[in-house]
């Protein structure tokens, strides 16, 4: 999918864009980045519109919810007007969109507080979880994959592949509970639930996020390790440059790291980028299990209590993160691979 | 079909890839691959039989409506081989009935995804040009969402029930299948036999159904196995959050949730549905890999 899109961007056939962008931007890389960012804008708009339409279809009446069970019709109408729900849907969408761009995300109907304020409280927790899980998944996958690829078909390779396949088959919410069972209930080494802010104590903070981060990172790490091991193994079998390196007398680690891994890093980058969305989505369930006051939990509570302003913003931000991660991968491709930049591939 | 034909084609696979390996090594790896195909395929068949026929054939207790007097019996209790849960329901019976729900959702979602997503992708790839771009942009919007987030919102909009869970999950199955069908179609479109068919003046429907569809099915079958695993896990997550199969009806997801509530007293209750999910997901993943290897060696 990326390759066809790239071909469109850089092939001489798309003269129209080439001449237009050629005037605005000199370097091919910059041109490609601009083009990618321009493509992301309508996508973001469409995503926000879809979220809005979905929430319109949500059952229940938010105004009645807000007014309370025994409110009269007049009171419900008054609440409806104060929430702006009496205006037509397209107008409300436009209002929301421009509000969002100005940083005004509306007011939570359940807590009565501005959504931006709630998000500012919750965002650091989710960022910490996702950031640590992201780093850990890659850091775990690299040595494991290299170790397995060192001797394809060997006992270490087999063990790693069987082990990672098994771990990969455990859904993250089950993994979370198994971790709690082992490390919190049985060994009592780590807290089962709760989040300690880093301002209170760094050690307690790290202890409180260890299990949720592991639950998010382990399945991802297995996925990356298996992919990387497969890709490295394929190169060791057939690639000419590997044979050349071998003939020159390079050691296996040097071959793996300098010759094979460099090529595999592209595939790994794509995989990691595509999985940012899954990682962020995973926080919804993991934060719920570990009672982490993050964005995922905010969204889930919003969905269950029909707090439209919260769901609209949270879902949009989740989708935007995934879109930007893919955008970043596309751009990194061009940065790393000159063939894509100059369109000669 | 690809699965059953695997062991019947011993001449493929082993001969070409690594001529430097000793013959016994080649034979062993071929044997091992065949074993994995049979084991995972067999487990899948067994699971389907157990979950769909089990409730009629086996002397199971009803999965709901147990008495609190029988609460949390240990495994091996008379009449309850895996014990009972906190509500006094037979765990084995709930596992089998829950598996039926999970597999029903998995099969239904993937069939809908295959038919709808497959046609959308094949048509999009076949038409090419502006219509292709338009279709792909629409799919991009659906794919842009983290799948669990989109499914959670959809499930809440539709309300928790088995059919609604299926509908919510197709929202991420259809675009994923469509993308794979499209890229496979575009690969087929560049093949000489397709150009020959076009030159011979075959009508579009003939090209689509005689030449394109049969050639993209292997790729889609491989993805469907992985799709089964993904859908079953997502259904589990949804039911775990209380947005999927509504309690007290069993599903592996809501069984995990119920077990979480009494984790310190009865930790074994987490393990049964966890084990069921593990075995199912592992079998579908392995079967998918076997089919992929089979497709690639051809």
C-alpha cells in the first residue's frame, strides 16, 4: 500500500502535482512530507465526522441524563438548550470542530468540568504507559530475534519461537490478569491496581506501572521478535550480500547487526508504526484492569455514561495518534531510503 | 482445502530451499510442519465440534441459573469436573457454551468480512483509477481508528447482544479484508493470463469470478485464520468490558471478568477461560501460518 502510494507521488506520471509542489518545495523529501501531511488532513476531518455521526446514533438522551431522573420536560428542555443540543447536528459539528482547533473541547456532562482539563490530567498517565510499553516491546524484541536468528533451526531458535508463539496467543487483558495473579496475588511483589504519580515517588510510580506496561508490551514484543527473526532468517538463507560478508570472514553478530538487521529495520518500522494504534487502543482495557486514571479509562467511562463531549475528544485523539504514527512511518521511510525520496524504485 | 492437501504434496517444499542440509534434516522439518498443520487443524475441528455439538451430546449442567449453595466448588467435584464458579454454575459447561458464542462471533464476522470486504477489495482493485482511490479513502477512515476503540463505541451504540457484537466487529474486519483482497487483485491483474483474458474479450464478471476470485482466495484464507484469532480476542475484550455478550450468558471474555472479581479467593477461575482463549488463538494462528507456508511454496 505504501509502495503504490509512493509510486504515485514520485513517478513522472504525476506531472500535475510535481509542477505544483516543485514550485513550493525544493527538495524531494520536503515535497513528500508536505504531500503526506496534506493527505492526513482530510483523513482527520473524516475521522472526526465519523465519530460525531456515531455519537449522534448513541442511544439515550444526554440532556435527560444530565437533568436527572425526575426532571420535568421543561427542565430537560432547558438543559438541552444549555448544552446546545437543540441546534441542528451539522451546526454542532462545526462548532465542535472549531472549538477543538482552539483547544476548547467542550464540557463533560457527567462531571461538569472542561474536557481539556480532564484530558490534561489523564494524558500523562496514558503517555507514560504507552511510551514505556513501546520502548520495552522493541528493546525486548531485538536481542531475542538476533539470538534466535544466530543459528536458524537451533535449539535456542526453536525455544524462542515456541515461547513467543504461545505468549502471542494470550490476549492482553488475560495477560494482565495472569501477571496480577503471579506478581501481585501470589508473590505480592507489585501492587495489583492503582497509579502513583511520579511527583509522589519515582520508585512507587515505576512499581505501579510495571504490570500494565508488561501486559501491553509482551504480546507486542513477541510479534516484533517473530517478524524480525523471520526476516533475518530469510536474508541469511538467500541474500548475496550476506554470502559476501560471510566470505570476507565477518562474524555472525556483525553480519546480523550490520548487514541483515539494517534491511529488516524497514519492515520492523512499518510494523511498529502500524501497531501504535493497537497499543493506544490496548490502554482502554489495561487501564480499566489496573485502575489507571488515564485517557483510556476516561473514554470507557465516557462511553458507558454517554458523556458525548469526552468520547468525541478521546476517540478523535486516539485515531489522530494512530494516523500520525503512520504518517511518521511514511516519512521515516523516505528519510532512510533515498530510493523512495527520488522515486527510482 | 489447502490444509488437507498439505501432506499429499510431499514433493514440494523440502526439495528446493536448502540443498546443503542433510536429507534427514529436510525430512524432519517437513514432518514437523505437517505435524503442526494436523495438530492445529485438528484442534480447531475439535473445538468447533465440542462447542457446537457438546451442549447436545454431553451431559452438561445448564450454563446459567446455578445455585449459590454450589458456589466455587474446586475442580474434580462430583458432577463438576472443572468445579463451579462464584454463582454456582458449572465451569466446563460455561466454557463450552462460551466457546460457542466466541466461535459463532468469529465465524460470522469473518464470513461477512470475507464476502463484503473481499468483494469491495476485488472490485476496487479491478476498477482501479478514481473509484479505487475513493473506495480506499473510505476504508482508510475506518482503519485509522484503533480497532478496539471503534468497536467499543459501536458496541455501545448498538447495545450489548450477540448479533450486535457481530455487527460491531465487522467494522474492522471488512476494511482489513478489503485491503488484502485489493492488493492481491492488483497482483493478479498484472499476470499474463489476465491480460490474455482481457484481450480475448471476456466480460468483466467473467474476469472477476473466473480469474481473479480463485486466485485471491489462498491469500484471504490465510488472513481469515489470523482474523479468527483477532476477532475472538476482540470479542473477549468487549465481553470483558461488559459491552459484548451480556451476562449471565457465558462468553470467555465475561468469564474472565467474573473471575477477576474473586481473584484472590478463587484464582483457578481465571485460568480456565484464559486457557481456552490461549488454545483457540494459538491453533488459529498456527493453522494460518501453515496455510501461508503452503501458499508460498506453491
